[in-house]
C-alpha cells in the first residue's frame, strides 16, 4: 500500500516548516522559503495550508490531541489516581513532543482565537480541575496550576538534559509541591493567618505585672520607662520633633506622620494603589503573559502574580489586538 501523495506532500511541508521555524522563528519564516526548501511553489503550499497560521496549528495538533486523550482516560478515575495519571501523563506527553514544543514555545500564542486555541484553554482548565480534585479550595487550585507548570516549563528550558533525568526531577518537584503540610503534634493545629483572631479591643490594654515603681538603693525610687507615657523630645533648631515611645524602641520620626493633604482627600489615589505594582506591562512582559496564557500552563491569577500586576491589567493586554 502506497502513501497518498497529498498526505506525503502535507507531511513534508510540516517538517520543513518546523525546521525553518526552529532556524529563523515563525515571524521571519515565509511561505516562499518553505516552498523553496521543498522545490514547491507558494501556490502549492497554500493548497494544503491557506495561511501560515494553519501551519502552526497543524504542528500543535498532535500535542493537543494527545493531551485530550490523556484527560479523557483520567476523567473516570478516583481523585488521587486521576491526579497522578494527569501529572505523569502530561509530563510524558510534553517530553514526547519536546522538539516541536521547544521550537513553538514563543509562537503558540500566534495561533489566534480559533478552534485550536480554545481546545488548548479547555485542556488546561480540565487538567487543573482533575489535579485540584473535587470541592477544591483556593490553595488546592493554586497548587494545581503550579503543578502543571512544574510538569511543563522545564521541558522547554532544559534542552540539554535527557528525558529520563528531566522526568525524574520534574516528578520529584511535583510531589514535593503537592505533599501535605507537615504538622507538629505537640504544637496543635496551625492557625490560618487569614482567619486568626485579632486582639479584642474591648478587653483593654494588657498590664505587665513587673512594670511600675522600682527602688534603687543608691538613687531612690524610679519609674520603669516601659510603663511611662510617650514623651516628645524637643528638637534641635531646624529639625522635626522626635517621639519616644519606650526604652529600646525606635523613635517615631515626623516623616512617618500623615502627609499634608491626605486628611482632606488629597493623595487618596496613592493610598488606594498598592505599592510596587506597575500600572502597565512592557512589551516583553506582554509577550510573556500571552505565551503563558496561550500555552494553558498558567491561569490569569498566576500570570498576574508572576508579573506583579493586577488581573485587570493582564486581561487588558490579553484581549488587546
């Protein structure tokens, strides 16, 4: 039985396209270059692939199909078994498609918003849900997204490491990530900082039984400064006053006081904005965000946390033309 010439030509085009994308990048590779390598006309290339984006989608198709089959097989398994079926199978699939995945890592986002893109997003969401398990809380869902990244990203970045060694290292990292938190029986259950009770203001200030008046045989009675009221030290000429609160405590400088204008509404914007968070992304950060989102290994929350911006900023750049 002989191969269909049309299928053989299509396979040759895909192979040549992958080689040229690896050499020059997707953006700098033209259909004419692909045709010249195969001694085909541009028209012959367009007969099989009406646009260059279709070449990229066809190269990603085997990866997407394998991931979909993996998730289908894990869907009916018990929670713990399904979790590790997905993680190990996901890693094995990434390693099996290691070369095209590495070559296309920077270009998968260029697939567009077509069928392949939506399938990638659905695959990522299904994998996250299976790893997190039913009725998962915030922490479990975050760890699930991180585990998918742990079984994906190193395949692209550690190209000089063998499949066997890399697989062992990546699975070890995923197991450590998902391992239960250690508990100290003697210490009792750990309190969640987010739900820990705060001091009861109605209970009033705590009194130190050791504080109060003390007597020095040589100098007479003295008062413990830790129990003394706060005192303002007169400043030298030209300097702001310094307030002393307790022995050994750092002085409170006037520079830490409320800035002028804040009390009457000025500066409200600066109070609401979280310090250190940039208002926008640079071009390289935008490209990185789109790559992570398109690859399906990071949620919008994870991308925002990695880049130090808000979810709204990430959404704005992901949806921008």
